[in-house]
């Protein structure tokens, strides 16, 4: 029988590699999950208060009141903000407009080669049914409780709740392609294929959620007023602010001013702190330094998150717009440029007035969105932003670390190319006219073939995406005069003032992709490049688009020349990506090249990388399954085959390292683990495994160095902290080991092994005076739930002759022991007797 968290993770198909390894190497099990800051703990205090000598406060809502409270004074502002994608970042199903994919004729989805079929229904409530194919085990049906992306015109992701646990359902509606999609499905995973929903995902789609600290995906009830990215996400908890205004109604007339500290006013923040507000979600904030949901506006973001710098754009968890902007000369050479220079977070821009700023509409973000059901307004919404897929999800992901909880990433980001991509027959282009049948990196409204329906025509000679980018162009002109553009004289008049078209072109966010029924890989929508720079190919794209609307001989010749140049650019980009085994990037680049005409070499290369991508995923699934079922030699053979395909893959070297360690071939294990660490500096797994090998070999000093390095990469892992504490204790660094154990318990208050180790060091290695503050912090970290630490604290109070505190601690511990029917009750009662004897 597996421990419950690990069994749950295995069942969902996302079991971290390090859990399996520790079974294989040491026969021990690990508690998986992410740390967090929350309060699903049983109440600690009776009505009359605690018997402990100090207060223990179970974390809870830090003062968020919801957007309706803001609307009491700011009704107009809230009303306009309700139309933004931020406001609708998470929508309860009963408030959503569901797409036509739930209607008869479109509500059945059979992924290619998958052993399941998905059936969607609207009544009696929206559900997703997973039907095994061929029929074997009974189908499972999950209600849809909330949605990311409802009405955004890109992708809609669906979620369900089982008691306290939240899960992402396996199917996604692709609005532009007008069809269902899914992640590549692991053939060895059964059940409903749902994935646990981690707090990292909810942090970017809500203001605050009641998260169970130390769990993988347990939450309290979702509070409707705190769903979506609303007022308090940028202004901070408003409880004090609202209470002051309710108590000072005259302030609404401007006769009084509230205290300055009762609410955050972003326009008064420094530029770096203002940028941090946006960077909460629009950069790589995937690793916590503090509990989830603990960042507050105005704070330094790096104090709450370890923000990762990725080698390649497709490794970004999100589009990473903030980092791109900061890399721009425009940002570096001024002290005023920020995100809100181009985006007004409070309202949607007016399409008829290009001077208004705001978050791009569905058309601006990538093409025409599908209309809502009759009589129901289309809901614009911030699309879900997800990261690199995990092993079981099917993409070329970075490996998780042993000792690092697998963050249940919300990723539905893989797929398999279409028949055309695999070398099948393509549609011939008209003579002299480049083929445009595929979704591309740098266009706005999709064609009929791309979106699955009729596209909106652009004005003659003016690309749709160019006109829609004009809001940002107005912002450019606040610093740059039109005549400063070096390309201005050679550009046609309608293109000259479209700064963003050339300097912030659209690119497919390729890490977000889905497989559809035809076997194709689909990208929901391209995003604007936020690294403002000179992109020669983007200028050529704009010129190519303009010449397509002209009917002169000169334009025909220009189309030919520009098409050849663009095709060569994307062909070279594909070759470079293919050489680095960046399959999904190469697929995207070769597709882009084929937009400008059929070339046999490009078509062949596209088919090659497609096969490699599919084979990579097949081998990964197979090797992971063999490892989990303890077919270790077979798994080594499978991953060696994958290594021949992807010799630069950190994740493959990591897997081989763990497997060789499991069969006690440690020199080979170290070789692969060291290579994995060199190839991916953002993954702590290799350092953790090297530390584990040193620990097993009786070299705790060397092991502690590896764990300290891993700690800098992943600062919020109870397993890393626990193992670091064990290594430090082995070398006699008692105070440092205590700090590590306490941090492990702060991340997961139910981590019994860390509590046991902490108690041993406190009682056996520190003097009572030195141990006391650590014991108090340990009890607070575990929310008074760990009886061993309560017992140790009472003993320390007794040894210090602080008998009143000792009695109160024993009373509290005895009460908790009786409630839990714990075997420690006998020891607690014996300690109570000794204290009473001393007191006499």
C-alpha cells in the first residue's frame, strides 16, 4: 500500500521521479506536494483560548474582501473592469458561456491512438465523461466546476473538485480551431486522466484561495468574490481600507483622507515594485520562497519567488512578457516605461479609438474568437498560461527532483502534427502566391482554414493585426518621433506608423499546444513579443502582407522576393532548432516557412522532426512506466534509446542517473547526473540525487553542499530541507540543522520525519536554553499538531524550571493526544506526573 499522497500522485499519472527512486534506492517513501500558506487544519483553539504559553494562529484569509466591497465606492471602475480578461481569469461554470463543443454533433472527441473517448454534456450540468476504448472498465464522469479562458477566443481549460481536491480535466476547447484538444496522453495511465491543480496555477487566476499547506491540491471552498485577478491583486487586502470608509462615510465626498497604509496605490510605487505587480504572473515565478498566496503588492517579488531565467523561450512557464520588456533598450534607457505604458489594467481598449490602451482583445491576441451562444455575451478573459509539460503530460519537460515535490503544473501543452506535417499531400499554392493555410507566428486574424471558420477580412492593404496593434504604437510615439524610424522611407504609408508590428511581432507560444482529433499540434494563439527590438523578418512580414493587397506587377515581384527571404529565414530557424532537439520549435518554424510556398526539403524536415517528437514522447512514456513498475534494466535500455535521439536532454540524463543509482552502478549514475545538472541549471534534481548518493556513502559534508545548491534552485521543498538538516546534523552543525528542519515543517506542517528529527536534535544536542526558541517555532510551524514537539517543548520548559509553561503545554498536549487517541498519551501523562512532583 502506497502512502496516500504518493498513491494519489501515481493514480493521477504525475508521480514525481524522485518518489519512485527513493523506493528503489532506499525503500523509503516521500510526501509529495507543494508547500503553502493556509488553514484547512482543525481548529486549534477552544472558545476560551489556548492552554499554550503562546498563541498559535492558523493561517487564513489575510484580509481580502472581494471586488463587490470595492464597488461600494468605485462602482464605475469595477463595472468597466468586469469586462477585462483579468477579471474573468477564473469563471465558475454557472457564470460562463460554454462553446459549441458542448452541443450535439461537436461534443465527442476521440484523440488519435488514445484508449479513451471524451463525451461532453451540458445537462443536467456541464460534465466531461471519459469512456475507455475499447470498452473495459466503466466510464467516469466529472462535473465542470470552473473554467480558465471562458470566451477568451483562445483555449478553455476545465476543472473539477473531488471533496477538497481540485483537478484539471484532460480536454481543452480551442476556440480559433473550433475543436477539442488534449495533451498527449500517456498510454500507461488509466482513469479519468485528470491532473492535480497546484497552487502555482491558481495564484495567477485568483486573488486568494484557502490552500492546504503541504498538500498537492487541497483547498477550501472557492470564494466567488476572490476569483479572477481583481482589485486586491494589485491593491492588496482591502479589509482595513473598506472598514475605514464604512466608518467614515463623509470620506466619500472627499472631506477626509484614509490612512495611507490601508491600501496599496500602485501609481505611488517605484518602477521596480510596479513591474513586480505584473511579474507575479507574467514572468517565471514558478518556485516559491515563501508560502503560496503570501506575496503582497509593494513587496520585492524575489522575496516571495525564485524567478527562473530560461535558456529558451519555449521553456518559459508563461510568455514571460516582463523579462522580455526589461531586456529591451526602450526599458533600459528610460526610467518611466512600464507595463501600464501600453496596458491600462482597468478597462478593455476601444477598437474604434486606437489611442486607448489596454489588454489585447481576442482578435489582438491571436485571431477571431468564436461567437457566444445566442443571447449570451462573449466573455473576454485572460487565457491560462502554463508551463513546460511534465513527463506524464507528454512534452520535453525538465525533470523534477528527488526530494522536490512535483509541482502539479497546469500544462496541457503538447501535441502531434497533422497529416500535412508528416509529409502528406498539401494544398498547392496559386502560381506566385505563397501558401497561407497554416496558423503562423506573426499574424492576427486567422484564415478560414486556420480558425475553422470564416475569417474577418482586413482593409485593403492594411493587415488586421497591424491595425489592432495601433494602441501600442501610440505609446511608442511618446518617446520616439516618427522620423526617427530608419525604415520609414522604404515602408508604404499604411505600414509606416505600425511600430509594434515590426518591433513587437507576434510569436506562437509553442509551449502551449494541444493535439486534436486529426493528430495535429495546435497553438491556441500567438502572443506579442515583449522584447522590443529590431526584427527584420517582422518588417518583411508586414511588407509581404501589404503587397498581397495590391494588384500591380511591382507588388507581385515584391511578394516573390519577400516570400523567398521569409521562407529561408524560417527554414534556417527550423534547422537550428532541429539540431538542438527542440522539436516543437522546429515544427513551428518549418510550418512558418511553408506559408511562403511548398519546398520539398522543408516538408521532409517537418516530417522528420514530427516523427522525432512523437518517438521522443513514446520512449519517455515507456521508460517512465518501466521505471515505475521496477523493470529497471528495460527502463535503462529505453532511456538509452531516447538519449540517442536527444543527446542534449537533461531529463534523459537525469533518468539514467537515477536508474543506475538504483542498480548500484554509482560511477555511471554520477556521470549522467552531473551532465543533467550542467544541461539544466534550473532543475535541482541532479544536485539532490548527488547529495543522496553522498549521504548513502557516509559523506554528509559533501552531501550537504549538494543539498544547499539544490536549495538555492528550489527554495520551497520540504524534502530538500529535511535532507539538508539530516546532513548538517551528521556533521555536528546542530543549530543549522534545526533551522532546516523548522523550514521543512513550515512548508509542510504534517511532515512527521522532520518533526522527529527536530525533536531529537533539540533534546539531545542543544542545551535547554538554546533549544527553547527553536521548540516554540517548531510547535508554531506544525500548528500545535505534532505531539512529539509538544512533548519536547514541555520537557524543555521543565528543565528550565519554567513549570507554569510546562504545565500548560502538557495540558494542551494531553488534550490533543486524547483527541487523536495517540500512543504518546502515556509519555505525556508521565511527564505531567514528573512536573507535578517537582512542583511539590
